[in-house]
C-alpha cells in the first residue's frame, strides 16, 4: 500500500523503503543520558518511510498520521513555521547535508503504527527510519553508531529534547526474541534471549500524552548534572552518575539539595536493577523480574518524580492481579505507558480487570498492546 500511495501522491515511484520499530524499555529509564545501562526491546510497531530523490533542494513530506503534506527548502526549516513532527525529518536531512551527503532534496511518505507520545519512542522510530532512507538515497555509508548519533543530534538541535542514546540504538540494534542490554557509555551490547513461552509482554497506554520539549525532562538532565558536579568534587575521576556507587550516594544524601540527591539515588539504583534484571534473563528466570520492576517504578515515582496519577493507578491495579509477574511505567514518563510481564494464561482476566478498573474510575478504557521482542531497523530498495 505504501509504494502505491507514494506514487499516487508524488507522481513517481519511491526508491527505498525504510522501517524502524518503536521500543519498550523493560527496565532502566533516565539512565541513558547518565551513561548507564538500559534493557529495552523493539516492539512490533513500526514507522515506515518511503523515499525518492529530488533535485530542487526541497523536502516534501506527507504524514499519514498527521494527514498533511508539508514542504520546505532543505536548508531553511524553522520551528516557528512548520509542525513539530517535521523537526525530526528536517534535523536528519540538514545534518546529513552538513556531513557532505549528496542530498539535494527528497519526497517522503511516512506511515506509522507506533503510538504518538505514548512512551514507545515514536520520535526515534521516525528519526531512524528517515535516516536510513535518506542515507540510502544520498549514497552516504553510516554504521549504526553514526546513525544513532545523527538522530540524537537531530532531536537535541531541532526537536529540543536533550535525550540519551537508548531509543535510537534500540530501534537500530534490537533482535527478535531478545532483550538488548546496552551500556550507554561504551555502547557495548548483548542480545539476551527473551523468547517468551508462558509469559507475554503487555503494554498499557495511560492515554496521557507528553511533550518532552515542554516538560520537566530537561530539568531532570540539569539536576543530574548538578549531582555529577557534587560527586566530582569528591573524586575527580567521576564523569557521570555511572561512576558513583549507591553507598556513596546514600552517604552524601544530606550534603546535596534534596531534589538533586533524589535524582542521583534513582539513577544509581536503577543501574543496579538493570544489571540484576539482565542476570535474571540470562538464567531464564522471568519471575525474578517482578521485584526489580516494582522497585524501578517506585524510584521513578518517588525519587525521579516522572510518573503521574494514571500510570500509578495502572501499576497499582496490575500489582493486585493474579498472573502479573511485574509492571512499571516505561519511557521518559509524564504520561505514556506501563509495561507488564504477565502469565499468558491470565491475559484475558488481566485485560478484563483493567477495563473494569477504568470504568470504576470513570475513565476511558486503557488501550493494551501485546508484543514480542522484534527486529531492529531495515532498508530495502523499492
């Protein structure tokens, strides 16, 4: 359908088709920009970009989700003039040109079933798919780290979100039936088997949408930087919160502003939880993930303060249900989704319980998505 729609809209065939998945993070949130550890997997929801070259130095993009076609001079995009979703495309295109890529304009069709603003990294899926498509039609050879860096810079400079590297690398590097243990400092990674048989990954959408560029996300980054400065004053070798032990954080809690201390405590303790969860997966011990996920949610709620009432209600409801191994908010927070690992046999009763609880609260039904660990981004010639 995509190639046919592209030809109908732009009057010629597309040249390449790029696909990039969203991701759900099992554990390890707000650790990536602190050079820590994360444990995501790619969801079976994707953004697809159908692309062809132009030679008039213009970018023309149609988004099926937004239902609009936007066009701009390739070197003259401005946040004040164009819808926010175009920032990811404009950033990737502009940065490629700054690298010397032979990109003299393009037509793009974007189709996606990754929920927007839902904490499943729709922005990284769009950036990565666009980068894969544009590098292909421009003949630019970039490896996964180059693409991830390009996309992160686009998000920093054009979308205004000081994100880490997890979402981009998860979209690029994920592998079917595995979870991706990623060291966000060295970028070393391990595909840990995660082919579930008796369990499923269930994602529950709170319905609360976040706008990270306008939220407290940047404030959390700043608070972590203040914490790093404090610990570097004690030890010049400290480069990030990755370098600080939980014992040191606890010993210094009263020596820092309370918010800064709480943010540091979350990041350092979350790194430990990621490592413990990864070890449980290596053993094939799915049940052991539960306590780590519960502790992660409490830390994100209380120390990092990025949860919200709807997320907490979903977690509380799930925790009381039989068949739930573990659950937590996932992603940057301020809305978005909860991720749960549940027994396959209990799926229907759990979904019914969530529907009943939403009704008791007078809220619309929380949408649920079952997923398995999927593959990372791909590119193909049309």
